[in-house]
């Protein structure tokens, strides 16, 4: 066999491997896993990350806690009732975002085509890395090994010809698994699954389809598009395409978060302006800390207020110069709060969000004639260093030491 034939065979092999080069990588119980790195004695036990207040929600649960029915976003009071023996750990958001940054760096060292979905999961297109790192299955194992060795947590990896199927694969092999679904396996595999495996088919849609006798993905695939559109509207065609594994979307790199923010639900609804201001300051510090940790600055500040009847209002303001200081965020947030005027009812939740983000390294922070702006920034950067060394509650603004804040 001549060199030309060898080259043709190699190229044909690469083309075949690239047919299944989309990867979905998802951490297993991310917040819990990060916490257990420093508390190995809790491994194998039910653990919940979240604030213990009744009106807080579960942020993450270990698989041992999930066995009792505990799920993310579940009210803590319900989770505690289901699993009273669970160990509850208060969240450390800054730590999670630091680990997330390290995780994304691992992904980006493997391929430039990384599309983060959240702090702990992303799509990767590894087609361009096959010559360098081997077949997709080998690359998936490399990702899991590096995440385990470098970060001390576990990842589940799904590999397929499309984003939709890759995500299904990662879900089906959790925890700490690896699953490759080849192109020729895609349709048979999908048709073995229940209908709620399809994106966009939640409990209500599943009930609608069940009334039509549709309970599996195979049932959806066998149903005429016109019939699906009658009950699902325009999404009927989309669901039918997914049932046949058709998902042409490419992995689209996303380098910056669209927004960074924090919010808090009060233990008791409040009309106290002083309490609202204290909580706004706390949230602005959390948001600014995450901005600086991510190397970002914001051009827009948004305020969110949810009243006792669950109605929600938002207000936002674009600032003349990008910012990453809690005090500057707070000044704008207070102005937005005051712009709402007199409130007709008590407040259940307050939130702050930094939007229209830019990389700080590529943005010129405008110098202010008021030296206090720069002094605040320098002070907060010093606070970052103290927090990194001694923990998130080592040093706080005096106003946040008030024990009557009413929140956790």
C-alpha cells in the first residue's frame, strides 16, 4: 500500500471519528463535590449545600441525599423533612466560581470550541483535537482524569454527533461515567427512552402527549408532525426532529458571562428600608467579588424586587464608566430602589445584577476626580486577599455585622 493510500485511509478514519466529536461534560453534584474536598469524612453521607433557613432552597445535593428524594431548587424545609439526617453546608459561591474557572481552563486546553452552559457544565467540539489527543472516547477519558486529578471532583461525559444526544448521554451515565453514542446508534438509543428525555418535554407536555398515547421517543418519531403541531404548536416540529436525533446546532464558544448577580429571599417579608439597604450592600459585595474574581467589569446595574404577592419589578441603569466595586454597585442599586417610590406591600426578595460585562483587562477604568471611588476599589481588592486567605466571613463592612439583618 502506497503513501497516498495510507493518507487516504487516515483521513477517512479521522472523518469517521469526527462524526461523534461533540461532548457534554457535566460535574457530579458540583457544589457538594467541591465542599467534600476539604471534608472527606462526609463522603458517602447525605449532604446538602444551601442555607438552613426555611425559605431557602437546595443548591446542590449529594447522590446519597438524592436517594431520599432531595433535589436542587427544592425548599430546604421540604429537603430536611425528606432527609433529616443530611449534613447542611452553607454555600461558598466565590470558591465555586474559582473552581469553575479552573474547569473551563482544562476544557480550553483541549479545544477552542467550548460552550459553557453553567458554572459546572459545557459542550466541547473535540473534532479538531483528534489528531493531537486521539479518538473522542480517549479525549473524554482524558477530561475525566484531569478533572479528577487537578480539581478533586468527578465529571460525567457524554459524546455523540449532536449537542442534544451528547447531553442525554452525560445524564444517562451519571455519576462519574462516560458514554459514547455513535451516529448509527443514535436513533435506536433515542427510541428506547421515555418521552420526557426530549428537550422541551416537561411534565405538562408529557401529560398532553400521554393523552395521545405517546409515551416514548419512538412514539413521537412515529407520530405525524401535523398531529404534534396541533397539540404542541410550533414546537411540535422541533420535538419530532429531536426524536430522530436531528440537532444541527454547532458548539458556539462563549467567553464571557452575560451577567453576574446575587439575590436573597427574606426569612420574613419586610418593609424595613434599613434592612433592604443592608441586604443590598451584602449582595453588592457578593456580586463585586465575583466580578473581580472573573476579571470582569459591568456597564449596567439591575435591581430586582419581589413583593409578598410574588409580583416582581426590575429596574436597571447603565453607568458612564464600567465598575467592579461593591460601593459603586451599591450606590446605583440604592438609586434604583428609591426610584420605585413608596411600596404598596412588603418585600419578599431583593436582588442585584451586574450586566453588559467586559473583560477588565481590555477596559480602561475611568479615573474619578473623587478619590473615594479608587479608595473603595483598593479597599475591596485588599478584602479579596484577606477573604482568600482566611475565609468569606473574616472581614465584613461594619453595617453587615448587624445581627438584626433578618437574613442569612
